[in-house]
């Protein structure tokens, strides 16, 4: 065995591809087979998911008005902002899924833990949900479950209470250091139970108002809001770019940019998926990016990717160029086009 062979055996092609920002061009964790199809499949009710989200929603609708206090509402606002910004946007999406910046392992784990508290899924569940949708939307056509292509009410039921079972799915290959991380495995097994310590603490401090608004209302708002913004971000809004060959395009939803911590600028994200900055133009609110800049100032984030540093992308087509800042990705930050 040569000196190079052990290193080759230790190499992780998925991690290497993420480090090279190949997510710009393809879904690097999804491995296609000869018969793989993004269109053939059936939507099936998923009991555990449905009961989890349904129980949180019912508790919020019934108990929320009965136990409303301004202190509990302030707790709801604060905990929702922290878990969505630090957890979902920075931890799960920009770091764990896209590797759009580097940080110490303890910072990554803290951010991912906060993302688990959102209530959508554990770390591997989030990777799976995101990457199969990303993989499918880059195809010329995909199942309406993956494109948010059904009617508003049907899509809501599908996304919140069901799963799609593809007839010929791709193989998900998670990078080794994430797949073997014991902390992430623990979070994956117990992601619903992670609410319990906080439920106990909130009840001990503020009684039923803090329990209802700090857990049930927060999870309900976050999970339902994730679907709602996703539906709009794949159906209507403003577009500055198109991705040639992709059957599904993203749309910017500026009216909820602030509350989503920048995640609503989904056309920007489809254009530059490996970018840590989701806002591209003046006036686009991206609190996740602001927090990331603070982490960089504190020495807790580095190698932050932006559109200017990403590889050239032939498939990216500006819909209108108003002389914005040019980037290596091959297009300026353009004007807007509104879907009719």
C-alpha cells in the first residue's frame, strides 16, 4: 500500500464536494441510480408526524387564548426568534446542510441543537428533507409534493401530515463526520423529547402560560410557518434569476424576510445555494447574515461564502440586469420580475 492509498481510503467524497461548493451545481448527498425518478411516488399519511404537529397546533388553538399573558407572548417571540435564526437558518440550513461557513465544532453543535428545538426534525431528518427536495427541484420535473405544486390546502396537509414515498428514490449519502457524530445521532433519536426540559423549566417559572406559549405555540408557528413560506417561495413572488434546466424555480417573499431571518429570499438561494448570505440587494432583510457577521467579528465563523466567492454557474440566468454588483457566478444583482 502506498502512502497515498490510506489517505484515499479516508477521503470523504461528499464532504470534499461540499467544501468545494459543488452544491452550486448539484445535490451532492443524493446519488442517482439507473431508474431513479423524482416524479413517481405516492403521498402517504405519516402518523407520528401528524400527531406531533397536530397536537401542538390543537394545544395552541385551544389553550393559547386561555393562558395568554404578555410575558408568555414575549417568551414566544424571543424563543421563536432564537431557534429560527440561530437554529434553523444558521445551524441547520447555512451550516449543516450547505456548509456555507466554517466554525468551531462546539458552535456548530449548539446551533444545530437550537435548530432541533424548532420542532421540524432532527439533524439527519432536516438534511434528508432538504436534500431530496433540492435534488428533485433541479430536475426538469418532479412530484408536486417536492415542488409545492399542489393546491394551497392540499399542500398544507401533505407537508404537515404526510410524507412522499418515491418509487425509485435516490440514495442519501451523508458526509462521514456528520453521520457518525454521536451528538447528532442522539438529537435525531430524541428530537421531539428535546422540548421536555424546556417545557419543565418554562412551567416552573411561568406556569401554564409559559408552557403553552414557550413550547406549543412556538413549535406550531415555526413548523406551520416553514410550510407556508415554502409554498409561497415556490409559487409566487419576485424573481431576479432563473436556473436553466430546473423544473422548479424559487421566488423571493420580501414581506416575510425579517420573520424568517432571511430564508424567504428563496430565489436568491436557488441562484446561490452555497452562499451564507441570502440577501443580495439593498433593503433585503437577512438577520441570519447579521448574526453571522457578529460571529465572524468574535472569531467564531470564518471561510464565509458569498455569491462573489462561489464557482461560475452557467445555468444561472439573470432575468433583468440593472447594473448591480457582478460576481464570479456570472450575473449581477439584477432587478425583479414578478410571476403573473
